[in-house]
C-alpha cells in the first residue's frame, strides 16, 4: 500500500535548487534505503518528506490509514552524538519520553510502557546502561539510544538519517537485522539514509539513489529492487 509520495518536488536553500523535480514513492511494510554521494540532498529529501521543510513546488503526501489517522513516525536525525556532557537526562529517561506521544493527557506511564522502554533498550543492546547520563555515552551508544526512543513511540514508520554512524561492524549488522525484524514481524516501514549499501543491501527491499542531472540539481533517477524479501526469519 502506498504510504507516502513526493511528486516533482523542487527545493533549494538559495536561488538554485538542490532538489530538482524529485519524485519517489514509499510503501508500507518495506525496508528502504536512500543513497547517493555526499551533497546529494539526502537529508534535505527526508526533511521534505517529514514536512520540516516546505518545497518550492511539487507535492508531498503522507497517506492516512484505514482509521483516517496519519501514521506515527519515529525520526532519528543525523549527528545525535551532539548531546554534550552536561545533558541531564539518563538513558532510561530519554527513551521513556518516546512513550509520551501515545499516552495523551490522561494516561499515566505504567507497566506496559515500562516494558516497552525495556524491550526497546534491549533491542539495541543498551538496557545495561539505562541509568547512565546521555552525555557520558560514546557517539555510537547515543545513536542506539535515540533509535530505542524512536522504537518506544511504537511507530508505523521509522525514518533514520545515517543511523549506524559510530557503530562497529557487528553492531551495524545487528541493526540491519533488527530493522528487518520490525518490517517482517511488526509490519513497520523503515526509510534509512546510508552510505553503507554493500553491507545493508541483503536486508533491504529497495534502494532509491539520488543522482545528479545535467542541469545540476539532484533527482531520483534509479530505483533498484533488492533481495530482502526472503522467507520467514528462522
């Protein structure tokens, strides 16, 4: 099912467009990578999709579900390692804050939410460090905590900008397996900006590459099918 789309989107920061008539479609229940060389407006494209930036022209649409609601989106931006040493929150407190979106005004944080926080931290290997201050962690650890916070939102869609920055090879592979699990077992959609296509490709459903057109702007020119729709997980 079509979840979101961008049609003929043009956007720039000055007078010249950095995104030139960009069109792409995102479907529910897929693990999608957005790739391209440095300067290819990958982060800009994500921000346009999220509505953080408004296009000069063209259309960006997020489809509503069967209940008429917009999908819940968990977003992990680039450079989350910028939390400084004085950031007051603990790991647990930061991930717990991800639950508040679904609690509303009148529901209290209870056992169900506590279990969700624990399972989210365990999924990224950070449960043992739950009482540490965010500012005391390494860049890769901060990245994993922010991913756990996004998972605690119980999102329909995860949008992740270079989520494996600061992770070692084993952690990166574990992350790809985790995202594959959330797509296959929980019906989520994952959109990830990455440079590491070679190691991520076996887990992906599709790759969208941003390439430079003759006019100088960046556009989505190639969509590749991948080999990830293998059978059930063992």
